[in-house]
C-alpha cells in the first residue's frame, strides 16, 4: 500500500522486533489515527545522520545542555514535506494535520496529559529501567548494541551488567515497581470499568499510549509467558494487562 | 443570605483567617460553581466529633491503616441531607448535584486530574511543607496549635521548630522548590497564554484549585510583601503569580 505519499515512521530494529517504548508511542498513535505509514528501521549509530539528512531538528540536548541529541521516533510526512521527532510533538502534528481522524490530544487536555506522563515516568519508568535496559542491550543488533552499551555507560556510570539488579536487591526493586504502579492505580476508579485514561475501553488518548509503551516493554523484552509479565499484567485487578489488551488493536 | 437550605462548609480557623490548602480547594470549588454557602469554623480537636455528629464517614485512615482519620474540608448539604469530606469527592458531588453550574471535573478528565494533583504533590507540596508547616503552627489558635504540634510530632518525628529549615539548608531546599515548580512549568506552553490546566484564563477545573490551594499557601502564610511570595509568584515568567491572580475571583 505504500507509495511516494505514504508517511514514513523511523524506528530502531532489534533481534526481537519493535522494542523501543518511545517509538511504540508513535506506532500506537499512527495506528490509532489510522494513517497509513511505512516503517524504516535505523540502527542507533545511524540515527543522527538520518535525521540530519531529512532536515529534522533534534528535540533535546545531551547532558552538556547544548549538543543536539537526535532521537527516535521520527516521522517524515511527504504530503506536507514535514519531518519531526519526539512522540508528543508528533502526536500534536498528527492531530493538527489529520483533524478528521481520532484525536490524540483533545482540546484542554494537553497540560493534564503531560502531567500524567511525567507522573508515570516518576512512579514507573524510573524504576523499571534497571530491569529493561539490560534486556534491551542483549536484544539489539550488533552495531546498535555497541553504541547503546557505550552511551549508557557514559550516562549511567555503570555497565549494563552492573545495572541489572540481582538477588535480594532484585526482589526489593521489583516490589518498588509494584508500589509505583499501585500509586498510578489509585487514579483510576476501583473495579474493572476504568481501563483507559479518559474512561472506558474505547476512548484512547496519547497519554494511554505514552504509558502503555513502557508497560508493553515488559511483555516484549521478557516474553508473554515470563514471570515478569505475569506479575505486571496481573497486579491491581489485572488493570495493566487489560490496558495492553484493550490497546492491542493499535499495535 | 443564609437560610436553612444553605450548604455548610467546614473550615479550620486561625489568627490569620482561612489558611488550609485542603479547605481552600473546596472554597475555590464552591465559589467557582457559585453555590451559596455558610462557613463553620472548627478547631482541630473538634473535627472528629463534628463530622461524627453529622454522620460523615472518614475519608482516610491513620498511619496504622485502620483508625478512621477525620479531616476537613467537609460540607453538609441540607438540600440533599448529604455530608461528605475530602475535596475531590466534594468536587464530584457538587458536579453531580449541580450539573447546570460550571463543571469541576469534566467527563473524561478524572484520571488525568488525579495524575496532575499527584504529580504536583510529589514535585511541589512535599518540598514546600517544611517551610509552611511551622508557619501554620504559629498561626493557629491555641487549642488547634497544641493539637497540631502534638500530631505533627507523632507523624514527622520532629518538632515544628526542628522541621523549619535554617541557613544553607534553607537556601538549598528553597532552590529545590523552584526546581520542582520548574518541572511543572514544562507541562504548560511557553510564554504567557497558558495559565490554567485546561488552557487559557477562563476554563478553570478542580486540578487548578487543588494546586492553587498550595501555591496561595505561601502568600497567606508569609504575606503578599514577603520575599517568599515574591520568589514563588515571580518564577517561570510569573506563571504562578498570574495563576493565583486569574483565580482571585473564586477566592
């Protein structure tokens, strides 16, 4: 179905398929809006050049506060000759250019959605990283893995293997993960009716996808049959497992 | 204007007037909806008995996880013979019983508003407490002050005077407060247009009042001319000062 007007979605490959929580946010967004697109796979060392060649500005800076930091997801829309990066910015672009498709950030919800995403980052993403980052490294193709190991070492001050929690520490940190999700669970109505942020099972919005990208991370990296996914998908009346299930049609 | 059908709002008095961030959330809510009400002032040691006499259930438990913890704000609505406590629950009640008045929690925003409130608690309220709790104690009437000092000592493990940060520590913690507000600031569009959570200057919602209750705390406790209020109201392009100003009509 792809032709020269098909939107292009840039993602990072691995030995286990699509794995990046950040690019998942945009994959979910594109599928939710029903916009046809073609995926182009870019290994880590090639991200910067790929975006520069497309004239896409970096959305962030490195830790020195000035060197541009080029990241995926990115999209290029031949219909408008627009390329951009960063999943929230992409969601807003898609809403603006495709207003007749389902809306990711309904009017009046932008600040609230950003607060939701920030709070889920503090309570869940920051804790889950130690478990997932090592699995990511081991799953990447060779060129990306070398790049990923080197840049994470610089950023975190430890190797992937040192990051991965072991023994008692692993149990404690896994408990913290459950507690963090428990705080998020309190925002939702008790019982089973509230699966998505804006209520019910039908009306997804960008905040759902932003959070789900990190929850589905566990399923993708550890596998559907793993103890890890059984835990996460089962906690809090199976709220998180049901969330991923409800969003499955946008995978 | 009060008659036997006027809604009653229970608040905690002090030497400096209305001071409680939690009851401010409900005062703002009632004024926003334009519901006539009468304020009844209840000193701390009388809160439990007052609510029990009204048949109002506690909304929380003490740190043992089972003893009911009776708190204000509370309201009693003679029109429906309903009494309840906890500002979010009160907001939802008011929306349900008075749907023709402006809506505090528009459909689809409940989870998002709770996430916003939770995130502002982590980033702002938890840091500001050390500065405000001592000022609160010094401002309460004698009976409430004795109760407040005793229960805070139990909860925090230190006296009010030990909590109040001094010297270098005060400067560091004040800097953390600015940084926490800086993280909240990032959720809003840059520039001056975005003052309220749902956008613009007109469309307030409960999340605005929940956060504003803690921001106005600084102005009330330290005074309009204090260095503290000048700092907070001036940070981040005066976003917080302007927020309080925009909400002034609901004070």
